[in-house]
């Protein structure tokens, strides 16, 4: 390994005070902390892998990362695409270098975690739509080696969190008890409502009202990512309004003005009826997109109810 190598750490974009605005489920947060703490104790035999399984768009990744940020846990993030490559051993080069660096610099009172996102799409998966190569076996063998080595050597270790829609197609020996703990994230309607309310409470003009809770209940079957897109739509529309009368000659000056004067992310400016309007618009967009995908090309937004 290159002795000059230093892995890139994922840094939070929010400061300490702003972390209170993030949405975290208490059960989810406890699972993450249990995994980190149990792997940080001396003479522990806890599995170094925590697998978080759940439907797409239900907030697995964002809650995992934000939990770590909230508790000053250093995050080293890998996507499934980073664990691929055309040459032999490409799948583990960066991962192995990161792991070795963290083991070598494993200090007391410093907490690190390696997160691998969309693991069901990685080369370690046995899903039909994932190409199996020599790197598939190399990655699987490497993860197995870490699981067995840490299991046989009690003491503080570097925990891993694997996030996926499903782990059914993962190499089964890797998922055995003692090597990996599985946490299925299946939020109840009550949990989803609480998370969505927390997501919007910093922009709603009147705060979380019964009217807003009723709106959430009406669309509770939508994913968490859907509501995240709604909030983003609201931000983009607000920025668009602010730009109408601005001069684009100096873009940096314009951005600074927006940051300083408007402070869009720190003011409560949205009414519940406006949120409903954005929900209806986005659902129409999804419906039109779906119709086009199945060949109904002559459908327009007015025809979608």
C-alpha cells in the first residue's frame, strides 16, 4: 500500500446547530450507534458488518450518514460503482487501502465507519442484472476475510455498514450470524409521518399543523425520497422567483446575495396548500413519464388527473 495514501472522508454540509433539522428515526439511529459502539469496545466479538435492508427511497442512506455526522463519527463512503473495474483486484484496491489506513490510525475516542451504498448492485451481488467477474470473487473473499479476521481478534475494529434494497442475492456465507447483523428498515406510517414532518418543519410558515399532518397522511404511501423531491422543488421555485429581477452579469455576486439576503434555507415561507400543489405537480410528472415509458406518447399533463 502507498504509505502516502489518505482516504477521503465524507464531510457534513451542516453545522452543529443545523443538525437538529435533519430527519432521523430513533430506532434507526439506535441501530447505527449500537453497531459503532459495540465494535469500539475492547474484547468485543460483535460482527463488523451491519447490513441495512429496505425499499428504495425510504431514507436508509441519508439517515445512516446523518446519524454518523450527528455523533461525530467519521464516514468513509463507497458506492457500488466504486467496487467495480476492468482489471483484476480493481474492486478492492481503494477499499483495502482505506481499511488498512483506518486500522493503522485507529485511535481511542475516534470513531470511523466504512459505508458501502447500493450493495445489491455491487459485483459481490448474485443478482441476475449484475455482471459476475473475477472481481466479484475477489471482493467477496476480501469481505469474508475481514469478517473472519475481526471475529477471531477481539478488540476495537473498523465497522462496516452495507446498505441495499435486498441482501437475498448476496453470497450466503457472508450473511451468517457472527459475520453480519441484518437490520430491516420497514418504517410504519407513524414513523414516516414523523420523519416527513421533521423534514418540512423548517420551511412551513405555520409550523407542523393538523392540516399538514392530514396532507402527509393522504400521501403516506409515497416514499421518503418523493417528499425529499417535493422539498427540493419548493427550494428551486423560490430561487427561481428570486432570480427574475436579478442581473446575471456577475454570477458569484448573485449567489452571495442569495445566500446573504434571502437565506432561503433558514426561513419559514411555505404554506400547506403550496406543498399540496407541488405534490400534485410531481405526481403528474411521474404519471406522464410512466405513460411514455409504456408507449402512451400522446398523453399530456391536462389529461392526467
